[in-house]
C-alpha cells in the first residue's frame, strides 16, 4: 500500500504532514464511528482492569500497597504546589528534617498539578485511581490515533496495536500501583512529533512542539523517556540507512531535532540540576536493585494477571507482581517472529526487531537467569550498569519497552493481511479467517484480568480529626511505628489525607545512603538510624530486641534529630511488641486516642 502522505510502500511510517486521513475510501462518518468504538473499547478495558478498586471504595492495590500510598502522597504534593505555591521539586513534609528530593523520585508533576481539583474535591485515593485508570485509557487512545493517522494508516490494525500497547501483560502488571509507568500516552505523541520534524519549512515550530512533549514526559517518567529516545534513535537510523529517498529530508529533520534538544535543555536544566546535584540527590540505585533482571523463561510464560496465567507459575520468574515485564507466552512469541520474517523487507519492521532484541538482551541484567536459576552467563548489562544515568535504571524495565515494539509489529502484520485481502477478493474470506484464528491463539491467553484488591486499614481518627496538630507546632514531626519505608508506607497515606500538613519523620522515597563508604547510593528510605533499625527488627520478627542503656540514649537522640512532637502507633500485626518496645525505650507511657497509641515526646525533645 502506498499512502499519499509518505510515499512509503508497505504501510511504512509517514514523515510528512497527514492530508487525507486513514483508510482512503472509507466514508468519514463510518470512520468516526470506528474511532468512537475504539475509544469506548479502551475505556471498557481500563475500567475492567481496575474494576475491583472502583467497586470497593475502601480497597487498595493488594500486591503493592506501599506504592499506592506513595503516589497518593505525590498527588497531595501536586495539589499543595497549586494551592499553597510551595516549591515543587523538593518537600519538607516527609523525612523531617532533611526532606525529599522529588525530582529524584516519581513526583509525576505533569499529572498531579492538573488533577488538583480532583484531589481537593474527592481525596487522594480518587485521584490515584483516576490517574491509574485514565492513564491506561489515554495510552491506548493516543497510540490508536497516532497509528491510524501517522504510522499505519488504517483503523483496524491501529486498534489492535494500541490495545496491546496499553493492556499487554507488562502494562497490567505495572498497573499494580505504578500509574506513572502505565501512563505512556505521551510516548506516541513524541513519535508523532519526531516524524513531523522532516516536514520542510517548519523546523522551528516542529522542534518546539517536540520539546514540549519531551518535557511533559520528563515530569511523568524519565525512565520511559530514556527508552523512547533510544528506540526512536534506532528506528530513525534504520530509516536513514534503508531508505535513501528519506535522506533528502535530513536537513529539516536535523534542524528541528536541534531546536527540540535546545528548548528541552533550557526547560529541564534547572529541574535536572536539582535531581542530580540538589539536596537529597543520590548516585544511582543499589547493586541489589540493579540486579532486578528478566528471567529468560519469562518471555514465553504467562503473567499472573493474564487469562492463562497464575501467581504460582509466575512467582519464580519475576521479583514481584509489579515487574512481570515480559510474559508474552509461546504463541505470541512465535507470531511476532513470523511477522518479522514475513515483513523482513520493511526497513521499519527490521528496525523494530533489532531494537526489540537489544532491549531483551539488556533486560537480562548482569547475569542471565533461566527458570529462576543463575546460569553463570554474563549479560551485556554488566558492562553498562555502572555508567552515569544507566546506574539508575532497573534492568528488567528494558523488557517493558518491548510492549510498544510488539504492539507496532502486530499492527504492521494486521495491516499487511488487510492489504492482501483487499488485493485478492477471492481469497479474502480465507485470509480473514486465518488472521482471526492466529490472533486469537496468540492474544486470548494474555487477555487481562482485574487487579486483585485488599481492604486498607482506615486512616485513624487521630489523623482525620486534626488531633495531631498541637504536636507539630514549631516545626515538629510525627514519628510513626513502624517508621515508614518500602515495607510499611501507610503513614504516607495518612499524611496525604491531611494534604501533607502533617509532617513525617523518615518515609518511603529514594534518597542517598549517607553512611561512610556507601557513596550516596539510593535507599528506599532515609539512612538508617539506631532507633529505626530497632523498630524495623520488631516489624520483621515481632520480637523486642534487648534494650540497653545505649539504645535508650540513641532513642532520645533520634527523636531529637527527627524533631519529634509525638510518636503514634496505628493498626499493625506486631502492635503489642511495638508498643512495649517504645515504652521501654523512652519511659513514656502511651495513651490510646483516636485509634492510635500516642506517646507525647515533647518533654524529651525540647
């Protein structure tokens, strides 16, 4: 098929301005109906995946309560930026007294700021759930319109590719409280604006527009932006090598790319400076987190959130339920390989296949694992993981970048089948039957199932009533037991309910390990202190460690360091041990009020 906009045979990407729209010969009214039906199907899928959370207002994400609490806190921060004009890139509302570098965390300002009215009117849980659901719907919709108008040129294949890009197993896995990752609706916009750079005479306008969507994505998720940039670089290079006729458009393309780079740099220079050099900046992820790799066997397995999957078979192939980044299944892997072979003369398909292989290899990490076992075979990531910027990437996330690549390949394959059916009317029924059968066999097993939910402990009345306020006057903080970290983040949800007016000691965030010899490598909380370690032991074991005179001195020192006004203990399975440990450490007797045990430690910290 040759499109009037691009002159590309085989349904290749268009780099000129769209003029005639997709599906030449399709009636405009019929096309609009198809568009509406496509968007409605994406809405239905989005609410299907999150159905249990919508139907049970007191539930949260079962497999990732901590990240949900963190994102609720981030949504409250965005609202506070708008209503109170606070500084957006760091916050003193968590990890008192040091604060948190939000540019080095998932602050999602490009979403939290415009969603402020929802946060104020309906609360942070509603904002989080809306962010999660609309993120998937918007991703599918954006991919659909870019594929149907710019890349493929027909609506049916575009719908197939877009649905996969938004609701593939990896995306549904990350829907377990990673709304910033499933919200990839800016990625197709970046692709669209990059392709438009080759348009003659509009290099300044097109470069500026590309820069704006790049900045938008930067405040949503930098990791996805990095992968998008690498992917576009590989595909554009493939086009330049394989299509000599496109080189005539190199001048406006490069001029527009230069404008995009310059404008992006100007707009992001200060935020990136804060991220990498500001207070609370860290020097890459820990070696443990950088060891999160993709198991080679997971590429042909089924995710626990897929129709054919289950938690038991998937558990040994991924670090946790939110990182099932491959899990395509045997039938889809075979189909994608067949599409690449079938369309091997299409330079874009070859570029996508090369890119997919590169991302798959990088996702294997520093050492290849197969079926849960280390093989001793080094992966290419071992040579890259310590490089600047890359030392902050979780290697298994490279497999996540395979999702849009597979979605595009499915769209190209479906478009080729559609073209063959149009060219051979006599064989049209057989072509359609074979296409439908093959797609059903490949995609039916990976259809998404609703995310599992669990009932969250209600926010204590002590928090909702404002009874904490006297204890935070004069810049004091609230210390919670256990202290919040990657395993226990409910206090972030409490603080979010107060619109962050209740400041917390420590927290769940990425911050530098400031202990000697740790090189400021990132932790998922603040640098450990003796008292935080003491209560972390109770959280893990349910047993109170021996309390020495030095432990009592450390406790008072730590409470003073945290500027503690009160220590509170909400519902917890080890509540008795935590209460006994705190009482014996400080000698302060707690009172039960507003659903929490309360220690007034102001006499100790004055």
